[in-house]
C-alpha cells in the first residue's frame, strides 16, 4: 500500500481498470478506477462512484486501502462487463 501522506489519488497499477477500496469524506467505499485499458479514451484515469466521476486529484486527500478482493470468476465477469459492453 502506498504511503498515505504521499498518495496522489491513483491506485496501484493505474494502467488497469479495477475496483479499489478508498476512504474519503464519504467514508470507506469501493470505487472503480478506469485505467489505460478503458474503452473510452476520454474517461481514462478517473474514478467512478455510481453516477459521479472523480479525478485522482479529487481523492488525493483520501486514503487508499488496496484493490477489492474478488474470486477469479467474478473478476472475469466484472472485467467483461466493464471493458466489453454488449453490442
């Protein structure tokens, strides 16, 4: 886990889209990081919380607690849903 005082608002492995635990003014919650593999280029490098989109800078005062643990099957399903939307 990165040093909380030096956290820049980006997760471990920022090139990969994934869910991570972040604590900010709204409490500890899972947020979706949209990495370099996100299909829409303009949405990369941002956090998603429901309908809100947060920049790394928005969360730089929060604390990063690591990736959300998922079974391999659930991780595959989430990845497919996130990166390969149905046509």
